C-alpha cells in the first residue's frame, strides 16, 4: 500500500522509519520544511516526499501534526484524498479529532481511525525520531459508531507490525484516562519545578526529584492545546490531586501521625496494584 | 577502628556491607531481631553482633534507626559509650536529631555528626540491603557550631570510601531542601495514585504515570514521622505546589492558551537548569 505520513516530527519521523524498517509499504512524507524533507529522503525514512495535491494515490494517511493542524490539513485537502482512503492521527486528544473528522471523512467516502501512540521523549523533531521509539509502546486506537471495521483492522495490523501493543477504547474514555495518566503528570512536573527551593536541589535527591520533574521538558504549544481541548477532564484531575494534597497538609498541621500513616498506607496499597 | 551499626535495615545493612567490602574496620551490628543478626553474621555483613552494653569498645556509631528511635537509643545507652565516640545517624530529618543529640553527646564527652545518605529504594529491610546501594549516591553531612572538625573529618573520610559524594550543609538548610526534593515527592506520589481514574491506567501511559507514582511505595510509619518532624517546611512546599497547580487550572478554565504556554515554558526553562 501507499502510506503517507503528514508531519515529519518526532512521532511522524519515527512512524516513517518504523514503516520502512518493518513493512514493505511505500512511504510518502509530507512536511512544510525542505531541509527535513531532504533529510528524510537521504536517511531513507521515506521513499518519496510529496505535496498534498498528490494524495490521490495514497491508501492510508498518518496525520502526525498538532490537533488543530491535523484537522485543518484534512479539511483543506479533502478534495485530493483517494476514495476509501483511511486517515489515522496520533494526537493526545481524541474527542476533538473524532468530532471534526470522523463523520466528515465518512461523508467524503473515506475512513477515520483515531490513534494515540503512548511514546514520546523530552526532545522533539525529526532528528530525534527513530524506529525504536514505538517498539513495545502502547498504541491506543479509538472506535466510534462510524468506525469501519475493515479500515480499523488495516490500521490495527500495521500498528502491531510496528511493534506496539494495541489498546482499543472510545474517544471519551481515552480523553478521561489520558487526562490522568499523562496530562496531569505534565502539569504536576511543570508546577513542581517552580518552588523557590529548586535552586538548592543539587545533591539533595536520591532520584525522586528527577522522576517527579522529568516531563517538565515539554513542547509548551502542543501541551497547551491538549489541555484546552480536554478542559473538563484535566481540571477534574487537578481538583482531585489538590484535594488529596490538602488531606496530607491537614494531617501534618494537626500533628496526626495515625491519620498520616493511613493516608500513606492507602497510597501504597493502590500503587502496589498499579506498578 | 571499631564501628557499630545500630539497626540492620535497608540502610544499616547496606552500610555494614559497604564497610566490610571497602574498609578494614571491624564492623559490629546491633539489632533487636535475632534472625537478622544471625543472617548478618552468616553473610559476613558484620564481624560481630553485640548488645548496647558492649558499646564501650566502639569508636564510631552509625545510627540507622527511625528518627525518634535513634534519639532514644543514644539517650538510653549514653552510659555505655566510649569517651570521644563519634555518633552519626542516617535520618531524613536533621534539626530534630541535632537538637536532641548534638549538645547532649558533647556534654557526655562524645561527638555528633549528622548524616543523610540520599539512597533508598521501594523495598525495605536487611534482606534488600546491599553495598552498592550507597555507591555513587549523595551523602549529606551536617555541621553545627558544636561540630568537632576531627570527628567530622573521620566520618567524611569513611563516607567517601563507601563510594558516596559528600555534600556538607547545616541542619536547617537540609530540612528545608529535603522537604522539597524528597518529602514533597512522596506526598505527591501518594496523592497522585488516589484519583478514581487510576483503575483505568493500564496501557494509557508512556512512563509519566510510573515516574510520578514510583515513591508511593513507602514505609508509612517512617515517612509519617519525617513529615511531622519537618512540619513547617513540608507544609510550605505543599502550599506552593498547590498554588502552582491552581495557576494551571485557572489558565485552562479561562481558555487562555497564551498564559498556559507561558506557564509551561517557565517550567521547562527551570527544568533545563535542573536536569
């Protein structure tokens, strides 16, 4: 098949490289940056680079842009899409993309399958991409009432060949869970480093500070979009965490050792079930 | 020299094993548990096990008990200590121990040097101890106006031989910084796992959930004591973090992308200075 990857950043570049390494599909790269396109060709991360008006030959599109850019790309270029083309994305938010593209693509004779690889790192861009980024990662696929099962199966098969474990859910569940497992962690990390005490941390940690703050190295524009597109879920998680922190503070202020040990013990028991 | 290690848990056991492996000092173990004492002998983690009334021959004591037990051990057994014995501890709180033992030991012809190895793991007890736990770790030593420089140098030399990097500070600075780099992280981890959404996390994380919650596996009684003995510092850090989380929440509720990107960018810049 002919597969196009739109946006040759960290994830898009890694998808290209994994497709080239692990499948015999022909890989087409689309990007706005000439240097990156030339490098993608030189490194054989793609077979060809194309402009959007050549999408008519493409069977599957991997949208590897930010959420709003992903939607815009499809709406701007819908006239060029091949009939029965399958479009999948890699955004960290799924209800917004599904609301914008699922029915829209169907009405235009194409298919949408939502995707979100649980892979990333603290550096971005094509030059940090590699095929192994996806190896062993969870890759969430979302289904809706409009999902075409043949289209879903094609994406599912490719994702598995790329070395990922596929998790299937719906877009609402995805956004609710990801607000907790990923988005909240980024907000906590970014908040954690802002204590005035941070200036003295060197030599005073056995690793917990590093773990707690690792994901503060993030792409601020992408994450700002993700938070705003998942407002209700992420604010609920912030409220919940704030409430739990307050319980600790109250027990400490009250000098209530018994209560404090219970709070810690409850946390330990939950963590033991979620290693 | 004759060195006694009091309390053969994770840290005490590791100190014994590192002393045996890396020095020619004679190592004496003190513990209340017979099985652990017999195993320490069998594994040659110690040369001898003794009761506290045999401390008269000991030049250096490593107190490896919880904070209040550490203080109680010295006060109960002060009569048995050799003149000019150096006592050092490994507690995660330093003002309390210093207030209780520094002058008290000096008035009894002995010396106190505060210590806190930045080493640990999510399992406790002698059977999880090993010499390599301390290798490469920061080891904080605290000094006070009463600190004897010869006593300090002896402890400093031993700690370096055990493979640690020594950081020297005073007890107030230690407690302030450790509230942030370590204690707050444990409270955040323990709070983070308590979201109702935790039941769905499996497959929905690329590692940030794991990093964020690693230290929720803790010894609740030890940490409850540490928090209560550092009340002002830890509650200030909880307040600060809560305030920063609120800034994120407000920007999200307001749909203020620009503000959100600034908040994230500020966090990223701080993290880049504190990798």
